[in-house]
C-alpha cells in the first residue's frame, strides 16, 4: 500500500541510489513514486521484458505480471513501500520484506498502535514483514487496535464501534499469530483479560504481637557536622598507632663504642661529663695533707682502716692518670706514681688527715716474642739445569 500524499511530498532523493534499476509498473501507483525512482537514477520500461530488474506493484496489479516476475523472469515484485524505505535509509535494502503477496499473514490488514512503549519498533517490523501496515493515528482504515491500556481515547472509540468494525487485541496476539502462521482467536487476547500483578501489602505485626511497631524517624545530619567524642577517641588511637608517632628506637650512636673511639664520640662524652672545679679551699687542704704526710714520715694517722672514708676526687684522678701511663709503658714506671702511692692522704670525718691504704700494683707480664723458625734456604739449582726458553738452539747441550 502506498503512503499518503503528505508523506510522499516530504520525501526527497539526494543520491543516485536507483541508478542500476530498470522497473516496470503493474497496477495504479502515484506519479510521485515514479518521479522519485527517476530522480534516484532508475529507468522506466514500457514493456515487460528480460531487461526489467524490478516489478513495482500498485493498486490492483495484473496477475500475469506477478506470475511472470516470480516464475519466468525471477525478479522481485515489490510494493512502493520498498522505494520509500530505500529513500529514507539512502541505500538499497533487502526486497524480501516488501514482496507483493496477497497470501501473507497480515496482508490487507491495517494496525493502529496505542501506547506501545518500547515495543513499537519490534511490532512495526513484525507486522510489515508479514504484509501488514502500521500507523499511529486511528481512522476508518484501521482493522486492528493493538493496546494494553483500556483507559485511552483510542480504546473507547474502538470499543464503541464494536468488534464487527474493528478488532481490539494485545501485542501477544501478533506474536502468537506469527508462531502459528495463522490469525489467532482475538477474543482470547482482549486487553480486559490481562491479569496485572497485584501489589502485596504486608500486614502489620500488631495483630500478632499486640504492640504497635516503633517508628524510627531518620535523623538528617548536615554535611559539616562536628565529630562526636567517640569518633574523636578512635581517631586519636589510630594516630598513636601510626609509625611516625612511635617512640624512637635506640640508634647506633647510643651504643657503647668499642676500644677504638672516634673523636666525635669522645667530645660528646666529655661534654656530658661534669667538670672538676678546684677552688682555693681545696688547694689549701691538699697542701696541708702533703706537708703533714711528709712530717709524719709515712706513719698512719687517725683511726684504723675501717674508719677510712672514700678518697677525694683530685687524688683519685691523679692516681688513675699515673696508673694509665704506667700501663702504657710497663718497663719504665714513673717515679711520681710511686711517690703518689706512698704520700696518698685523705681527710678524716673530723677533718684530720689520715693515710689511705696503698693499692697493690697490678703485675704486668711482658709479652714474649713468637718463636723464630729456622730459615732453610731453597737449594740452588745449577744454571745449566734450570729450565728456560730456548729459541732454536740450546748452547748447554753438546
């Protein structure tokens, strides 16, 4: 079936999409259709012959022309709808869905769609492929109304016309008819017979428990709400567990250095040690101790050894220095160390000068030299028996 005059006027051919087509017209078609074919590059032939590539079937075509096209010349006999779709898509499309055949399933049927939703394109393809015509406006040409809603103006108008004038079906009727390749019974696919799923309302638990359920009102918190105390406490604990917040471990600089000490470490320890301050009173006390010790001639003064207090810091420092020097050079012991050990005096509890016990020197054993092994010179080899490089002639051989 041809489109309306309004739709034909809106079609324009921009490319030569029909340049290889030679067509013959059978039946009555609008002159606009022939003009569109010629503008697209097609050529019209006045006689049906072997040169014809397409048979255009209009209203009331000749049966002989259709049979010759199918059986004799084996060319497609198409409806004008094939021309319209080629112009819209700007290319030649398959002719099979547009073959003129009055024996197709939906031939001579006009379908009007009402609220098809997402199934509109699918329904249009199925109906047109099987020879039917699809339109969205409802008029006296419509034979079937396809809808699922019974509350529309199209449904009320079709319902008032009665089933003898128009048939109201659902999309399932089209699918079932295609599956069985025959028109299904329309009364079984009326929109009133659709069983829509009911919304199940859950009963309250009051009838079972006897108590009204608590209504929990959602509390809307602003985006910039302050952090709660519990959240802040968790954040503080997480910060304490971070590696950079852990106490520092003992470094290499804090470890006791070996016997060979770096100068930087000695300077560091000397800065940490308290310095010994010698004032005028200490110097006077030291002079008195030396003079009394010399006058007594080495005799003990004061109480016994059990009452001897701890020696003074100055005397201990001098004695340690002398012992260190003697340990470095055991063969040449300085005389000042012996004098210090004999004249060492300290102050008693009442201020009296007493003689401290002389510490016994630590015997130092001299290191013995390692035994010398007898030297055994290597036996000399006579010159004549020594191997050496020979370049062609050995003078020692006779």
